[in-house]
């Protein structure tokens, strides 16, 4: 039995412990947000994704991108555990699940798109891009399939029309901390957002840096992000309390294959202790980088 199945059995105890804390300490009465991160949803996993979303809606409240922004800015009060849905990379499947599953439930998310991905024509070029940039040259990755097509510009326009938000995930999914050319770093961060804005005619204020781990971001990249975007999303697990930095938003990677109790374990903060040091490093990096708010 997989480890995630085993550890998920601790969820009932964890939930009871959290409720006891809420009764004993005012600190735990504060509402917080868990930002969930998905990627491509294969067609044969649509039913699994739907079940997972229905499971979550029966237990937690989903915020829209605008509600999440109001929460960050202290304009609204929330209680309990709230969720925000995000998708990375910009796969065609994202529009399909949004239209068939999310929109009927009133769930709105942020779709982080690779600005060069919609421009690729031909299955062979798309596959090479996915292998080289998204999967880091791993040609044996079982997640690569022939139906992995990019969102088109019309798909992105549709998502915007339905109340979803579009954010930048860079141009080519490069690890920003490994880029030594300032021009190349500028293109991946700044120009990616500019391309999306020009093509969609809508502001792009959200950025999620590729790979999401703490070692994939550095001060040079964060300086550019803070100068161009209003919000930056990581892939470091954790809950987002108010007040917190716009540029240190934590997210939880979720797979449609994760059992329900394991997903609940993540949301109920069962894995947060593992990421505590990484979370502190992210906050320190954001604090050290240049502040463009003035």
C-alpha cells in the first residue's frame, strides 16, 4: 500500500486535534486559504477529477480569484478553511474541466499559462516542447500523452469570459534560478506577461514561477516579479493566513490519483511541518528582494 494511503488514515485524528485547537486558542479561529495546484488532467481522469472536486466542495468553501485578492488585501474576512484552485502550464484539458466540471459548480480558478505554448503548431513540436521544457527532457515520463495539447487563445478568452483569471507561468518553463542572462530572465518573467496581455486584452497580475520549489527562485528573479506582477505563487506547501506577502503565496500540488483522505490530510495541514523551513526561506527571499510598492 502506498505511503499516501497509509498516512491518510491519520486524518480523523488530525481533524479532531484541529477542532480542539480552535476551541482553545483564538489564533486558530482565523480563516486561511489553501491554494491547490493542478496540471494537465488526462481525459481518462476527468471522472476522478470530478469526484475529487465534489468531495472538496462538500467539506470546504472555494474562493474566486477576486475573493482571494480581497482576502490578501484585508478587504474581506474569512473563517475556516478556504480553497483556491489553480492550474499550471496551460493544457487544453484545463478548459474542458473548467467548462464541464468547475463552471456548473461556480468554481473559478487561476490558469497559469506558458506564453509560448499556445503558439506551437503541430503535434511533434508540442511534444518536443513538453519533453524539453515542462518535463525537463524526461522522455520516459508516463505523464506524457498524445492528447496533451495547449490551450488556444480562444480557450483563454473563454476562461476569462467565465470569470476565471489568467496568469503567467513564464514563456518556456525554465528554472529561473538557473538563468544567468538578465535578458533571458526578463523575457521569461516580464515579457511572458506582456505577451498574454497583448493577446488577451486583459491585465495579467498573477505569476507562478516554474517548478515552484524554493530552489527554483532567487533574488534576481523575485526582483523582476515584484516589479511586474501583483501576486507571486510558489509550489511550497502551506496555509495562507492574513496578513501575508503577495509574493510568497503557498500552494499544494494535488494529483487526481490522490485518495480523498490524503487530499484532506494536506488541506488540514498534516504535511506542513515538512515544509516549515522552506516556507521561512521563501518569506526571507521576498523580504530581501527590492520593494517596488513605493
